[in-house]
């Protein structure tokens, strides 16, 4: 075992709490639902960025390159000032939708470069302009542009011209569980000397203002040390010391709101949250406490850096009594050891035969996943009712956002899509995160999946919370799939799966499945609705709102997700039946559920249209009008590919272990041919006598693949598009009440405001659904074998097996991030990222990608489900060619 694996085992056994401290501090707490106490739910406007430096947060803290303990009692982050900015750079900046932002994108450049699973070593890079940060220019120009113009980014402002910026690299190394070494390296990349103020800052999350009965914590200057030291006294967390190398000035204030600045009201205290900001930027010496005590403190380093010069600052946060200058005696040695241990650990995870470039992409992909863990605090009932001593929330909120989720009590470290654009969890995002996380920390992946099923998360009606903006919305039900995949990945890596975990999630998911059946099948006909299902603007209408036609949409994707859900639960039940035959009955139940759903989707009878269009050979959503008539909405989109996800195979050995299941299955196929005749059930054995469970039969599979693998339809050089390119020349239109509703192929950002206009599913490449398509092709190959081949691309005359096609799709996806003749598709025309030696090896993992050229679109730090690139590289490599021979043995998709 590597040293990091030993630490992980010690953490699992609760011998040493290596994960007590980590990057659990958000990069944005302002503009979130939690901090919104407005009457109408206008979160961005109620708590804007301009308030963040002066206004205390109720629920979570934020900071730059920060860390905190797992309950966020104590926070540490850095602040910067270049001598020109109107405010300290204490947190990441971005625009709201009303300020002209095209999506959910941050206006900064920062990078997660490294992290081990226990956060024994971490590295972060922030690029800070030497000129004034162009806050006003970003807002003004973004407001001027419309959705048909390119989004205005920080590089576009010219603030990085001439390389006049600082690279600020922050590294952490744990000497022990409660002993954290901090190294900050500031490099002047510009041609001239430049000034910088660096302020490593430590503070307490404010709990005392919201009715906490715990004694108030305190920070003060420790006089018992040679080096400047800040002593922290917390009533429940104990004493800590922040040792500061050199001779920085220590500044103290309180983590309290500046009510006078914000609202013209009297302040409760003399020293305030923005006191250090005012001292540095405004030269207001009275803004900090001369007694050097408070609840927020910073070490003030003044730097003069020559062109190209780098300066290193060392700090140490621990619970050891200070002893002279001893805090830094073994500092460099410890960092060297932890870096080497991180390399040793990742050598067991990242394939050795990858190129150095691909290894770098994987390493940063894992770093982004691990840095995006965040302490997430949100107690809905307290949020709705308000706090003692505070103004009561407006009464409208009792019937507004999330008011039906009174049981929700969140106070945990959770994997976020990212910590700026989406500093909250989302159910289906989290499921995909766990696939990548399982490669490095299966215990954490298991914990995350179990957490959302706990009674203080799952609704009493057994719905899973969707995401903070609207917990009652509906995400695709991929939790069971993720649990099964994480279990199999763990079993592959460690030789034994966590059966206790599988049992725990299975019983809760049984309840959630019932919610889907009872709430989302309007007619009881096994055709499901479900709303937008995470696909935002993919349809003709906003599927989360009442339709202008009346009636409802029978969703190809909604129904397919539920069909996939049944097969996931069947697979889990089959695994559990190995040791407990009682699970055979449950497996039979889900097999029959699946057969009914598959039959309903493909039914060709007179009284029901089904979702399969015989003429086109494709699946479509069907509009059901109030008069009972049906109308297929012929948009060729991911909605018609999602039926491929509902596929599973059963090995003969598994069937032999479940005799009751096999008898029930044989009886059903013999006595209910009306249900099994139109679907790929289990009547024919495939390769190695496997049985296939699939919504689509062989004929339908070939038909769908003709579309999916056609470069003029879905197949892009960088994956599968969310909408067929066919609609570029043939937009789909639907007319109702004098209004034309239209779906065009849009390969990049959305030009419509549908579903908020923040994300676009009308063309771009999205990693989660692409990942599932790759996996589905692998499963189909597992059944059909090497004799089943189709053209790739369609019309090329080149015939490949489904396994080979899965590998090619996987490598097209990973090619987005890899250098090809020195250029990465992800960065498109951003020459700074393509050519500059200080930028070109830094990777941002965007939310989605341009359908034609692979350029990153949307949220720039979406290391959540885009982190799946790490799993794709791990299983399929990086090179575009046929690496598998006809006789090669394929790996199992989840291994």
C-alpha cells in the first residue's frame, strides 16, 4: 500500500481523521438560495457580490483557495491586493443572469492542480491581474451584448496583455491530521517590477448571530512566539495556532456585518467583516482592532517583485503549542515527502501507458473532483422561519421556493458540480461524480450516495432532492446506476465489493422507485413524464411548466430513465441474491416492470401510439392532448437516444443462482407473448449464453445507430451531439395559438431564454449522457459479440464492432482536452491557453462542449460530471485508432 492508501484505510477505520480538514470552503456563498431572504426568491439580487465583503453569511463561508474543517468552524483562505483594485480580492467574481451573463460562468482564472483523497497534499493556482480588476467593464459590456454575440470574458478585457499578472500558487501539506503546512508562491509574470499585498486570512464562521448558545470564539495575537502567530480559541474545537513566517503585520477584526455601508443602519460593533479590506484599500487604520483580537484575522505581507521574480510565504496551522521558530524546521522536507506520496498514489490509479499530457489531464481532473468537495449547510425550516434576533423572513416565502422540504437538514461535506457556478449539490450530477471519485476514494463515493438517501435528505414521500434552486424538481433517476457502478469499481480495485453499502442503498431506492411509479406515470400505462429531467431546453416546450396545448408529454427520455432504473435495481437484486435468495423475488418484480415499460415504449397497437416511430426508426416524445389524441414531436435529439441506456445482460451463472427467478421468467415469456413479443426480452441467448434485457431489439438498435453514428446527424469529432445536426437546415416547428415554437441546431451557447437560458441541450456535447452511451454500447457488445458490426461513421463503409465504436467514442470525448499538434480543442481560439507556457498545460473542465469543434462552453469549472473524462481515459486510453482486435477480450464497462 502507498502511504496515501494507508491514510485512506486509517480514515475508513476511524483511527485517524485525515479528512477532518480539506478544501471544503466554497468559492461563492453570495447569490445562493440559502442566503436569499427576499419575498420573491431573487437570490442573485438579494445578496450580490458587492455585499459579500461586508455582509455576514448565514449558512456557509467562501474564500479564495481556501480550506476549513468538515463542520466549518474555522476557515482559512488568501486575500490579495494589487494596489489598484477598489476592493481586496477575497473571493471569486462572476455575473448574474440579469447582468448579461450568457450562462453560469465565472469571470476569473483559477485552477485545481492537485489533491490526494485525504487532502494530505493539495495545489491551487490563481491568476491575478496587476492592473485594476475590470469589474465594471465586465458588467457593462456583458449587458450590452445579446445571446447571439460571444460571451465577454476576462481575457477579452485586455487585463492580461503583456503578461502583467501574478501567478499565486497555494499548496497544502498535512504533517498530521491537525497539522497543516501552507506554502504560497507568488510569481510576477510581467516585464516590470510590481507591488502585491498578500493576506493569508483565518476566521470563524459566524454562528453566534443566529441564535447559537455556544460561547463566542476568539482570535488574538499570541505573544509567546518569536514568529508572528495568531492564536485561535474555539469553545468546542479547542485551540489552534496559525504560525506566520517572516515579519507580517497581523490585522484583526470581527466577522460581523457592516450594516452602515449596506443599509445606512447603525453597526452592532466597531470592527467589521470588511475592516481589513478598508484598512488595506482605504488606509483606514481605525477599521482594525489595535488590541489585536477578534473573530477574523490576516497576516499582511507587502511584496515588491521584480520582473520574473517569485516569492514564497510559509504558514502552519496546527494545534501544537508554539515553540520558538520550530514551526518551520521540517517544513520543506514534509512538502517534499507529501508530493512524492501523491505521485506514488496516482501511479496506482492513472494508467502508466498514457502520454504525459494525458496523465496531466487525468491528474487535474481528479484534483477538480476532490477540490469541489464543500461543506454544505442548509436547514430549510430554519431558513423559512428565520432566526432569533433577526428580521423575520417575508411571509411570501412560506409558500415559495422549497417550502415543501421542511425536513431537509443539510450540514455535510458534499461533492458539488463546482464551488462557484453551482455551489450546491444536484442529485444526478452527484451520481456521475461518484464514478470518478470511486477510482480514488470509494468510501467517499459510497458515503455520498448513501447521504442523499438518508431521511434528512430524502423527502417523506421518498423523492430525492433535485438541487438547491428547486428541490422538488425532477432529475433523471441515476442513483441506482451509480451505486451499482461504484460497487463494481470498488470490487474490481479491491477484490471485494461493499455489500453492506449495496444493501443500504437498495432498500432506500426501492422506496424511491415507488415514488416514480406513483407520481410520474399519469395514466398508469408505463409511459412516464417527469418534467425537464435535467435536459433544460432540449424540447419544444419547457417540460417543467404547463403546456400551451394543455395535456402532457409522454417522454421518451423519462420512460427510458425509468426502464434503466428497473434494470439497475434488477442487477443489484441479482447480486444480493447470491447470499440471500429472498432477493430473487425482487429481481422478478423488476424484470416484469421492465417488460411492461419496454412494451409500452415500442407498442405498435391501434389504441396507443407508443414512443417508437416506425416510419423514421427513432424514438420521439409524444404530445398527448386533452381530447386524448396523440402527436409525435419529431425532434431528433438525445431524447431518442436515451432508450439505449435501458440495457443489461445476465450471465448464465447468475441465472443458475436464481432458480425461482428463472422459473418466473420462463413462465412469463411462455404465457405473456403479448408483452414480450415487441421487445428484446430474454428469449434468445447471446454470446456465451448471456441473456439480454433491452428496450430496443436488434432492428431498432441498428436503426438508431444509423442516426447516432452519422456525422451529419449526431456524431461529432468530439462525441455525440445532444441534438442532430439535421436540424441546422431543417428546424423543427410547432404552432399553437398563433405562436411558433421552434427547435434549431445550436452547437454552442443557447440563444433562447427557455428554462432560464443558462444551459444548452440543442446541439452541444455533454459528458454524462455520452458516458452512458459508451457504456450501453459495451453492454450490447457483451451480448451480441464480434459478429454484430455497423458502419462507423454511417456511410463510410468501415464496419466496427460495438466495443470498438465505444472505444472510438470514448477517445473522441477525451480528445477534447488533449493536445493535438500543440492545441487543445477545449480552448478553441483562446491563444493564451493554446500557446503560453504558463497557461497551456492548465485544464478547465467545462459544463458542456461545442458540438463541432469541442470548445468548452458554459460553466468553466464543471469538474463534476465532466470529471468522467478520468474514467474514460482509465478504461479506453487516448489514441484514435482501433486498439482492439476481433479476438481481444473486452473489459467490463464498470471495471
